[in-house]
């Protein structure tokens, strides 16, 4: 290799050579910058996933704890309900026993028997039907005047029916 010739060639074309080398160095720098940015994006995405995972785990832990507490509260309420039903059952039995004893003493003493009002059945068979007979008959809707219609407000079904008579029969349109 002829070093002096290369040095002369470099001196003649140094601007073109430096421009080309600068372009290659700039391109390589951009490639490295993009590579580092991709690595940062991956790291940031992993951190974001870790943060989201941590948030999801915290939320799951909170909801699990809340569900556990509510389950314990529900269990305690059921136990309390069963205990109260047991006490009511004992009082119910005691009241029936007391009525029988009073009636027996009255019979022994030759007095007329006292008629006690009937105690409600315990445990109740189906409280919903016993508590809301009007709902079972369809009388739970009121129209604008407060009259029982048996249909939802705004319904056109039965709009032209007249109210039931004293015997409970409904007159027809012509009567």
C-alpha cells in the first residue's frame, strides 16, 4: 500500500469522504437511537403491565377481603335469624301450653272456657301470599284517580271497563 498516495487522495476528496462518513455515522446513530427507544418501550410496557398486574392483584385482594367479610356477616345474620326463630318457636309453644293449662284449670273449676285468639302458624308457610293478597288479585295498580285498575299505568287493556258492581260482577260495555 502506498500511504503517501492515500494521504494525497484523502486531501483531495476529504470533503466528500467526511460527508459520506458523517452520513454513515448519522444513520448508525439513528439505528442505535431507535434500538434504545424500542428497548425503553419494552421496559416501559413491562413496567406498565407490572403496574396493571399490581393494581389488578390489589383490586382482587380487596374484593376477596370484602367478599369474605360480607360472607361472614351473612353467616352471622343467618345464625341470628335461626336463633330468633328458635326463641319465637319456644315462645309459641309456651303460649299454646299456657292456653291449654288455663283451659284445663277452667274446666276443673267449672268455669266456662276462655276462647283465646288463634296464634299465627309457626313457622309461617309462605309469608308473601299471606301479606299481599291484593297483589295476588291484580289490584296493586292505581290509576290517576287512585282507583284500583289491575293493570299497569298507561296500559290500554281494560280501559273501557266499568268498575265492578256491589256483587263483584263487571258490567259489559252496553249496560
